[in-house]
C-alpha cells in the first residue's frame, strides 16, 4: 500500500486542501475495506472486475451516481499516481466511463427569503456573529471553508476586499461592499478576534458544522426548500448577481472557478427569467 506516498503527492505536488486529501483517502480506504471483505487487496494485480463489483456494491447501498463517480475519481487518481511512479504499467480504470447522472441544479433562495432572514436579525439580540456569517456568504459567494479561514490581516478596509485561500491553496481577492466592510469593522471592534475573523471561545477557528447550523437555523425559518446550506447561499449569490446584470466572467472570478463551464450552471437557473423577459419584450409579443 502506498497511501502515505499518495497523500504526500496530493499535498506537496497537487497542492490539494486538507479536506480534499481526506476525501480522497476515505474513498481509497472504503475500496480497500470492500476488497478485504472479499479476500483481496489493492495491489498491482487489481483488475477492473473488482472495481465493477465495488460500483455494484455502492449502488446497492443507495449511493448516488454522483457519489460513486467521485469515489471512482479518487481511485483513478491513485492508480494514475502508481503509473507515474512506475508501480503500475497501466491503470485498471483507463477505459472506465463515469455513470451518467442527471445534473441536479441547486435551487437558490429568493431575494424575498434573503430579506426575511436579515429582517429576523432585527428582533434577536446577540446574533452579531450569525448575521455577519450570512452577510458574508450572500455578499461574496465564498465557500464555507474559505469563510472559516478568513484572517483579519487579509482584510483591506480601505479598498474593500478580502484575500482568501481557496481550493488547492489558491489565493484570490474578493471585493466587498462598503456596507459589509462596516459590518466587519463593527464586529471586530465589539468582539476583538485575534487572528481569524470567526473564532471559538478557545481562540480557534469555528467548525464547519457550526457554520452549517447557523445557516440552517435562519433559513429553515423562512424557506420551505429541501436543501438549506452554505452552498445554497453560494449559488444564491451567483444567481442574484447574474439576474441583476453581472457579467458571467466577473462571477467566475469572484467564485474562484477554474473554468467558465463551472459558472455556466447559473445560466440554467436564470433560464426561467430569460423566457419570461423574452415573452414580455419580443416585438412579436408586443404587436
């Protein structure tokens, strides 16, 4: 087993985040556990039939096609790594094709739902942290882990931007509204965090689960949507920006997408508005 070497490769050469590396290793260990139960192990002799059995096993245990494809992607990366260092002649997954899955579009919150959440903060004392968390997500579209890693030293209150560490440890600059800059300054003045903007009582970063609970708490109260999470707020930011005239390339840069194709999903969300505007504004409709 070369999991340790693979971990070093992901960390030092690929520059993946700790969370991404952990996900890769979990998938590999899951496959290893499956093989061990069947008297096999991950080795040079592994062949595609074992992987097919694992796919069937995952499917029978109600894993979605998206989840299965992600696990196989982790496995494919591992085998490609073994090929690169000369441990394998070829990957058993070189001819594998992903399972076809329907693209699930995340339904964003409406502008009315957003306003209701901010209105609710007016009637609750001691919620400065929660309000700022919601405001940051909705104003910048940043990821949950990016929000957790915001350092005070990386906030420029004069130029109104935040430098954050995104996926694969890539730094990027996110613009802030002056109103958000003021909210952050007020929060820092009141609570005096030392290093990170959001810290626990032990002066450490908040946990991801804490952030999730904050978003769930306030948005469950105003929305009947099945999925409520920080990721939905990220989609909401992008969708509302697009609907209000922002250029898709601008949204791409703010979100930190490596390619435009990742951002173009929001044009699908905007489609109903496009159709409505088209039917309302086309000359044939007006005549």
